[in-house]
């Protein structure tokens, strides 16, 4: 048995040294022989073998030479046609620019044609003299005279004879050509004069004009350029690197100074024309992201010698996080002519599908899907916020299934064009206006609850994701059509002393639960802060549009936390960038969008078309046909209701008991309220929760959060006193 084992196993090498691979050089190194030690235990030999195996594993190279490559090669084909030819906006902008310049040049020179003719006629004698002189030089080979004179000076007889023979051949041929031209030219002119004197006059005039053109001074051309070109520096690789080197990023500067191997910095394709501008794609150095470049956009524009409105660095969502797409326009975005809104004159909308509402820097269409999302629009005054809100409502109006709620708390009637298609409409900030909105929102809250029950009752085969689908919205019997609520200057109702708390609660519920139930809430404000946009709304909105704002808090309140730090800064927009905003929520990364401009007259035309579609569909309701919301709960008052459920002899009470008593008093309003709901809704009235000692149902004494009846009475007194003063 031992013989068999020894025959099958390889011979053990001598213990002179073990050959291993060095981890740095990856070359075999012979280790010194270990000192012989006597075996103390029978297992010591096995232990030595395990140690040698572990040592070999440790010294194995990090990159084994024989490791196979994955064999994955990716190819990216370049477009056969240029981008401007395959993109409609690019083709339109290129052809419009060329056609506009050609038309202008035609008109410019057409008006000056008589003056050109007079100048050419005056210069014709000089041009004729130049023509005769140059013809004479050509016939007698005057251009070769300096060469012949040089050979005479050098006394180079052989070369002079060659040049002389060449001159003789040229003079004979050119003289013959001239004589033939004169011999046949004059009879031909005489024949044309007899047979077609009109043509001869035209040719003679053309010859005179040609002589005049030939005789014009070189430094004073008769026909100058009609379009003076402002030379925009062509975007090249060195220019891009120069600009990147001067934005103050240490990693970028180090990579550019390094030269050949630039720490991962390289152009991934050649710089090309893309619409009305240039596009450069490049990989940034390791550890540098496009957001780092976006933070220094002004410095980058300075390095490129362009206006900041021309320079738009962005990430490439189809590539890795270090890919930068640098687009440099010929003109700033606010000076580039935008295409007309596609839905301005025709078309119908399906809110479940993307709808074009604006253009990016390259004038490409940008679409948004309003369904299943709540919307926030924020900016300082006079930057296009209300126009953008109205545009979204116009999009909703073009879906004949949609039910519109339009509330203009600025009170200027900016949404007035939408009245013929609105289920609920109000413009103003008086108490009766706020009450109208509150009653409308109460209806909407009941509708939200009804929809939740309908969705819950539907079989899984018809409603697999427990949300409204296009098929369910098309079923009129279910009444699950889209509902769009637009509130401009939403800070006004949220800060109302009497109704603000309830309006905030309903709008928060719409923002959280509404999208899945087919209800879209849109909120616009010119003062983005915690009061204007409560946390429950700002934290749950999906689509965010931020036009120009003045600081980082407002920027992050609209776009989301840390967006300013990431380089998405609406503070960079100028006062002339009206309608230009950062859009977040549609796609992986925020993007710059210029919304389509639709004025009041255009909005009225769109609404007229939408009204006709709705009449055919059978969806003209509410305000559009003169109906008002039910006002049976006009006397509803949270503070007064709390006084009703707290007896005069009960100084303090737990919030959970207040919620239960309110639900008993008005189940349709307070049903589902909890202790936290009471605390939240009393906070705008200046009533804070406090620790209250009480007894549970089991008779056990404990401390819980509650309110004091005296605080409620004080809040009512202060509120009514202010209203009386007003």
C-alpha cells in the first residue's frame, strides 16, 4: 500500500528553498532554506505545510500574468448624418439662419444696385486699361522677363537660351490666339448687332460692368458684405482645456499640466456642431464629476470667452459619472428664438403620457409627464412662474377627461383664460375667496376618500398596482378621471389665520396620496420657505421647477436638499432669463428648460379648443356651467370646534382625546385625526402642545401631550381682534 502511494505522489523537492513570486516585480525569487528544527509532535509537519501554503497565497501577485481579459468590447457608432441634419430643431435653426442671411443680403444689395451700376461704369475705363495692359503682358510673356534677366546677369548661356526658346514658343501661340480672337470677334459682334442688337447691348453692358469691377481699387470694393460676421471663436480641444484649467479645480489643473497621460482626462469624440452651438464630450480626471464643473460655470464661460448664457456643462445620463457633455451655444439661451409650442394650434393631450412644454439649450423639445406627480414651481417675482403654471393647466385642459381646479391667489386674473374649462376657479385673497377654495378642497378631500375605496374594491386583474390607470380613467362609470389642482401664490391660503391649517392639511394629503388616485397638485410661490411650502408638500413633490431665486435656501426648498451644493443653482439665472428654469424629477438628473411662451390671447385660443373637446366628451362641469361648491360647512372653525368639545371646567386635555371628540362632532371633517394631527393644525394659530397630567381608561395616571383651554380662547380673541381691525 505504501508503495502505491509513493508511486502516485510526486517526489518531494529538496528543502533547499521555495520559489515564489515577488508581489512588486512578479519575478520568481528563491527564498533562503529554513533552519532545520526537530519535530516535536506528529502534527508539526502538517502545520508547516499549511504555513507554507498561506505564505504562497500571500505572495501571489495582485495581477496574475495569465489572467484572461473579459473579452468585452463596446463600439459606439458615429452618426452618418450630422446632428443638425437629423434633429428638427437643429435643422430648422441652421436653415433659418442661412435663409435669413441670404434674404437679407438680397434685399441689401438689391436696394444699392443703381449705385453699384454707376460706380462700375465710372471705373470701367480704368478696368479696360488694366485688361489691355495685362493682355499685353500675357502675349509678350512679361512674367518670364525677370528670369531671363537673371540668367544674363549670371552669364548662364545655356539656361538663357532655354528660356528664350520657351518665350518664343509662348509669344507665337499667344499672338496667334489674340489675332484669331480679334479676327473673329469683331465680325461676330457686327453680326450680333445686325441680328440681335438687344443681346449685344446686354453683353456690352456686362463687359462694361466687368471692366468696372476689374478697375475698382483693391482697398475699396464696390460691393461690400451685407452681413457683417461677428467672429465667434471655434470651439477646439485646446480652448476647452484652457478653460477647464482656469476654473480652480486642482485635479483638473494637475491632469492638464501632466500632458500625455492626463489622469483619465480625455476627449471621447471630436468636437461637433450640435444645433446652434458646439458639443464636446470628454472624460474628466478620476474623482472629478460634472457637478464640479457646473459649480464653476461663470469661470468656465470666462475661459471660453463666451457669455455665461452660452455655456452649459452637464452629465451624460447614458455614461459613467465622470463623463462631461459641454455644450457651448452661439448665443445665450435667452436670446435664441424658441420654436412655437406644438399644442398651440392643434393637438390633444393624454396626461398619462409625456407632453412637450419647453426646450433645452439646444432648442430640442423637452417633455413632462404630469400624471402620478405633484408639482412645485418657485421663483422671485416677474420671472415667468405664473406663465409656467398656466401652461401646465393648459396642458391639463387639453385632456378632455381632466377636471381642473385653478386658484389665483395673486388676484390679477392670470388664470382667467381657463374659466370656461374649470370645475372650480377663483382669483383673489379675500376671506370669501379663501373660504371658496376651502370648500372646493373639502369636496376634493371627499373625492380622494371615495377614490381610495373604489381602487380598493377593484379586482387585482383590473387594478394590479392599486392606482389609477388610463383604462380606469377612461371608464366614466368609475369617475377616476384625472384631477388637476393649480394654486398660484400658495403661501396666501397656507398663512391664513382662520382657514390656513385646514387648507394645509388637505393640500398635504393631496400631495401624498393624490398622485396614485389620479389627483395632481401644483403649487407655485414667489417666496419659497417653510411657511409658503410646508414640509409635507415640499418633501413629497416629484416634479420641481425652479426659476431664478436669490439664495441657497430658496433653491433647495424648491429643487430639494443639497441641490445647490451639487451645482444645480437657480441663482445663476439673470433677470432676463424669464421662463428658464431647472427642472428636477423628470429623469435622473435636473436639466435646464426654457418653457414655451403662451400669452393670454394664445391661452384663450387653446381653451376654446379645449372647451369644444370637452363638450364632445361630456365633461363641462362646476364653474364652467355656473355651479358653486356646497357651502353647508361655511361656519366650520377649528378653534371654535375645540372649545365645543372641551368643557369650561376642563382646563387641560390630551390631544388624543381632542381628536376623538372632534371626530364625533364632525366625522366627515375630523375622521381619522390623531393627536399629532391636532398638534400640527393648531401650530399656525400659535397654540403649542404641552405636557398634561391625566388618567387613562384603566385609571392609571400619566403625562401626555395636550393643550390648555385658555390657549384656545386666547387664540380666538387675538384672531377675531385682528380681523375686526382689518
